[in-house]
C-alpha cells in the first residue's frame, strides 16, 4: 500500500497522473519525486527520506532505460555513457543506498538483447549485460537480486510507440507479449 516512484521527469504527463490518482483512490500511498538516479547523493537522500516518511523499504524495481541506437563505429564515449549510466550507475547507487536494508527483492529489468544481442544497440546490450552480472555480484554478497531479461512489450514502450521497430523485431522472430502476461509471469 506504499509506493515510491522515482523518475527523471517526475509526474508530468497525464497518463502518469491518472495512474497515480487511480492508485491513491485504491488506497495506495504514492510518493513520486523527480530524481536523477545516476546521482549517488540524490539516491541516498531519497532513500533516507523514504525511511523517515514510509514504512520499511521492502524491495526495488530498477527499470531505468535510455536508448541511443547506432552502429558500433558511430557510438562514442558520450553515447555509451548516455545509455549505460541510468542502468549501471542507477543499480550501483540503489545497491549502496540500500545494502544495509533487508530487502525482499532487488529486481532489475534487463533485456533479451543481453542474451541474443541486437544490431545497432551495443551500448544498450552492454548496460543490460552489466545488470545481469550485477545480480550475480549482489547474490555473492548474500543480498537479494534478480534480473528479468524482458523481450518486447507490445502494448507499451518503444515498440508500442514505433510500429516500424515492432515489425522489424517480428521479422527476425522476436514476438511481442502483453503487459498482463509480463505481470503474471513476474
């Protein structure tokens, strides 16, 4: 019944506002500050504030994602950093800010691309491969960690906003699945 939603943009678009309103009407306390999770001090500050304002933190869903596709010879340091920082530094910052908290789960949303690759997404593949390896690291430390290598969500996200991407993926045999199915599996 308590949810802390972190995002760079905060609560700005109507879909997010409506979703939060619906959660609140259903009895969920929602706190949704705007935060850059690549900033370790900001993450520590929001975790410390949450420990004061909310019941104990029981888990983390780490779902940050930025895309900047391009062929490897076109990807420079800045383009790698843009894509990798939210996933990589975000995971590290959440880890450091919560490692003394007995979490029930620390779930990072990785991608099927870290298993099968994806042309034009070396930076994204690398960021997701890091999340997969980082889960092993956390578990070796006796901490909870799981990654879910998501495939294509057909109703939301990049593919839902760009039918050409969906058709391209279907053409190579990567079929989309519904949000409902993903939540049931989770």
